[in-house]
C-alpha cells in the first residue's frame, strides 16, 4: 500500500491566531480516509500552551546543566537555561541529576542519548527559545492531552487527525484519533520529515492512501505535493 503526502504551506502564525481558525483558513478540501497531520510545536503554539521565556528563571542546577549540553548542529536544545529550567521544574531535579549522571557515565562508551531516555519526553521534545519564537518555550503535549485534542479536532474536521513531532533526525507520533491512519503507518510514511523545518512554513499536512494515482487536494490553501511512498 502506498501513501501520498501533502504539506500545507501557511503564513507565519502569531499569538493572535488559534488552531481551529488556522486549520479552517489553510486546509484544502479533505477526502474520505484522509489523515490531517499537525506539527506538535505549531499545535502547542496555536493552542496557547507556550510558556513565556521570561517567566522561567533558571536556578543553579539549570544553569550548570545547560552549560554541559552539546546540542546538535543548527540547534540550541537544552543549552538554553530557561528551557532546562522548565525541564527541571516539570520533571524534578532528582530525575534530571540522575539523567545527567547516566549520560556522563555512558558517553565515553560511545552510547548516545542516555540523558534524554532517563530524563523523559519533556527533556527530549521541548522546543522554543530561538527565532522566530525566541521569547517562548514550547513544551510537548502529554500523550493524554494530545489524544484528547486529536479526538476534538477529528469531530471538527470530519477526518482523522494526528499530532506529530518530526525533525531531520527522526521523531515520533504523539497521538492519533480514531479515524487516523495508525501511528506505525504514519511514522513510516513521514519518516523523511516531509513537513520540513521552520523555514518551510508547512506546519500541517495530509496523508492519504494512494488508491487512484493521487493528486493534490483542491480548494483553498496551498498544498505542496511531496510524492508517494510505499509501505512494505
């Protein structure tokens, strides 16, 4: 079975926008069986869940740990002290210290990512603190909150909905609604990050089964067809 992916290009949203209005404004006409894919970071922003960075005052632990972070090229990650402070506040200092110790012990052995596995999803998936949203921290959804929102949006759109956290290094499917394609199917279909990064301005997408040769969705909005993928 193959799948056709479409990335929906949008304008840059502001804090005056909300998610449902943004979807109504930008999505093309949906077809039966479509799954609407939403970038988690854009969804956090458009549902008012972002945290102003000036509300986060890093303590000494957050400042110390932020200095030890080695972010990927092109990213600041938890080297931003305010983001680290949010993680410490949300996850707990004891767990973050344990994660830092585990990472320090295993890194010389060539084992990467232990800190984030021990620290948990908030540490792994938090974003923000850089342009154009340098004034905000964008924490990830809990799975329960993401599932609830997917169900609400499915009723609103009349189509399956998935919230995804994707980047050029991989990512995850945070939650799917009942009419969405299954999470494992979506992960394979979206593994090359067709929504792109910040500059792409494509926070929403559509995935549909390629049963009739595909084709770009018609109607309002700008849809960029990204081709077909096959699932084996």
